[in-house]
């Protein structure tokens, strides 16, 4: 375990399928609290020692309370509000990793986390130890090459999934999970075309309202928003490496109108596509 507080940002612009944004380690003082706050990406926090309280907001606006201790953790989803407080007598010591990417939701669900069920408990000592080891390695070797750290992060995610007491042995064990995976596969194959939610529903042989409902229950996001997120992340990938004009690139990712693309991009990324390209260009 690290012997001091630590925090680092990760240069994530080269990775799109799965990437880290920041990570850190903290020794909390008695009754130290943080929040309520929300993150832009997934956040996994793991307790190495001590105790604390987590309060998070469900998709129905409820605020359940969890008293957690060594060996437990929690996964917060993008935009989900949470508040946590260290125990007064045994304040917790925890590490965290904030991450996202095109594969992130699938891996988080495979580990057994949902928007309303965030708690991690381990069940396999080998993989628990491996998960702790990889988490500490990433945090303590922040100056190592990004590609090496991403390799370690993939090993961490594998150990997290393998050790989770709530893991899904096969993604899609429930019928609605199968339909969501079918819908995602369709989007990944046809995102560059002018597809609609109705097109996806027709492909899956489902009523559109039912597709919206199960998509929201599994991924906590609508099919339309998933399409937008997927297209914008593909646009980021192209903007970083492709010399073609933004007018040409927006068509490639399914936006025939450059103005609509620019508005959607700014809404998702917080800046216009040209500015993002200038800041994230890979030479």
C-alpha cells in the first residue's frame, strides 16, 4: 500500500475503447467528507483499510446509505451524484481510478455494477490481490509510458471482473441484456449511416418504446444518446489522427450537416471540434 496521498491525471487522448482519466490514493482524516458531487466518467473507489459511508443517488432520486470497510468498494456512473464520509474512529484509506471509453459500460456491467447497485465485494483472493496490485502499480508508476499503464489497467479491469461477487459470467444472461447487445452491435456497424432508434428497434424485432425502456434500465442511457456518444468518440479518434477537414470527418461519423455535428460535439466535449483537434492532435 502506498505511504502517502497521491493524485495524477492520465494523458488519455490516444485511447478510445477504454482509457483512464485520473487516479489517486488518499489517507482520509477522521470524518473527512466529499460531495455531493458527480463525475464525467466512471469512478471506481476501493478501500484498503478503515471505514466510511457512501450515499449515492439512484435513477429514481433515492439516496441509499452504505457503510463500507476494508476490501469493499463502489462504482459510480457518469453524472451520478454521490457523497462519502470517512469514519470518525477508523477513517478509510482508499484508491480510485476514473475511466471511460467505448467498452467501459460493457465491462462495468460484466463486473456486476449497475447505476443502482454500485457496491463491490470480492470473492476470489487471487484476483482480489491481483486487482489491488495492479491498482497500486498504476498509481505509483504514473511516469511510465501510457501504453504500459493502459496494459496494467486492462489487467486491473480483468481482475476486478473476475473477483467481483456480483460479476456476470456471461454478458446477456437476461433476455433484455441480449437485446441491448444486439442494439449496440447494430449501432457499431451502422453509426456512419443516417440510422434512427426505429431502425434499431426493427433490427431487434422490438417495439421502439420497449427498446428505449430496456436500454435505459441496462445502461442508464437512451439509444439515441448512445448513438451520439458513439459518433462523437469516433469523431475524436479521427480528429486526433486524420488530416481531412471537419466537414469530411463529420460525414464519416454519421453527421451530414456540419453545423449539427459541431453543436453535438461541443455539447458532449465542452469545446468545438477544431479546438479539440488542436489540443489533442497526434503528430
